[in-house]
C-alpha cells in the first residue's frame, strides 16, 4: 500500500525556519536561526546533532506510469456537468423523484430516538437511493413547509440492530429544488468553455488529465525516494521544539477532519484512526524535515530570494489568496522556505535515483488506501447498497 503524504498541508501550518537546510552557518558550524521572530526558536538546533545521512544517492524507486482512461474522461465530464447544474427552488408543486430537497426529521423506535435517525437541514436528491426507498416514498408528494409523520419498517438485511424494526418519523420538508442538468453537446460546450465542440473539449480534457496524472506520479515517486533516504538515515532523537510544533499541527489537522465530518475529535480518532497515528505522523514529518535539511546542507542547496518569491506566488494562487502578502501573513515566510528545501532535496534525490517504470496497478496494488468521504458520516437510514 502506498501512502500519499500530506506533508505540504502540515508544514504550511507550522511557522518554522530553515537553518542548516539553507546552508547558512556561522564560524562555529552551528546553524543560524532567525532572531527576528520567535518562530525561529522552533528550529534553533544543529541538524547534525540529530541525523546522520545514510545512502541517499542511486536509490531504487518505482514510477507509476500514468494512464488516462475513457472512464477518467467520462468522470470529468460528469463533474463538469455537475458544476453547471442548476438548482431552481420551486413552491408550486409537491416533491417528486429527482428533486433536491432540504428536510428535517426525527426518528424514534418504541418512543425513543435512535442514533443516526435524526437530522436537521439534511439535503439529498430523491431517487438516488441515498435513503431507504420507503422513506423517500413518504417524502414524495409533500409540499414545501409541510410537516408529516409516517412509520416504516427497516429491511431485514439492513442493519443488525435495526433490521425488521418499525420506526416512526416526523419530518418537515424545508425546500424543494428542481435539478436541471445541462445536455452535453456542442452547443453547451461552446457556451461554457473555450472550445467549439465536445471532441475539442474532450481532447483538451484528456491532455489536462494526463498532466495532472504525471504530476501525481512524480509526486508519489518523489515521496518514495525521500522516504528511502529517511529509512537509510540514523537518528539521534529529535529537537523537542520541532517535534512539539509538528505534533500540535498534526492534532490540528485531525481536528479539522473531525470538524469536517461533524464529530468530536475523540470520536473521530476512535472511529477512523488507529492508536498512535498522531505520534507516528509527527515523527515521520520531523524525520523528513531533518533529512531534507541534512541533504541540503551536504549538497550546498540555497534558497534564493527568487526561489522564495516564485514559490510564494505559486502557493498564493493555489490557495486562492488575493495577494502574496496575505498568504505570507497567514503561513509565514519561514514555512515556505522549508517547503522549498524539501522540494530541492526531493529533486536532487530523484535526479540521482534509479527509476523503474511500472503500471499503476503494480505500483498501488489492489489495497490502495481508501480516502474518507462524506458518505462515511451519513445518517443511519441510508440504505446499504453493497
């Protein structure tokens, strides 16, 4: 299983300083820290005190050769249509199959509410099997603002705790929206894009997908070569200030996931993560930073003002900031410079690696890590379609 790192997201949140990584040392050989900001205290250490590099040149890595399939193109077209789909609120007719609705509901069994059976302002499209068919059948035909009560029996194969049980629901239909999906044809493409025909659009789309796939392949291969350099290195502990900063950022990262799924941090960690994940992720990031800095020091990399300016401008655009100054204000100049050092270290390792091209199936395998989605947090009345 190949793990896709989220180092960039983590390091963006840690306002740190590049010390030995920039090749800046004083006469005693110790790294210079930026005394103009307290953030520099995080990296006020000598890298060689904590890491000894092992073999980091001529490392063998695999490169997953990217392929853009017809299914990939079709999926992108569907996403494009979704982006251009209109949701027109209506009030002159009851809800019908295909409508996008907003609903409140409370479910009880034997007079007691049950887990997952209650929601406020829940939105979904009728007819997409997101809910049990019997539940949706009781919504169809109702009007905006209408409150109604109905009973339904959970299917026998539904859930170990709920199968065969009768639940009573009280629901209020808050809004009804008619879903208008554009017809995919030359006329639509010409109106919504810079292309005149679907053929032209699909050709450009395939090229765009290939560029993205190539970047992803290079990224995972680059992560792998840095990971091997880390595995070959010898560590003598770590700077506590660096570990603490990375640990705090890791917790914040998982907290943001918990917030996204609408659950408490402790519940998220119990349900979705394994014990020790925070510590292992933190140590992984710390070791990557140390090795990247050590390689940069060994090879004499420097982060020039031009490097910094180009990277900051690119990141500001990527994260949709109005200006570079706003981006720097949030993330800090030092964290950007740290990212540049890591990128330079990976580029050096990659250029000096022995690369073997393999198929994506060979690289990722059948048990490629699954990503969490909003589907993992849907209410209990969602029908199990597996």
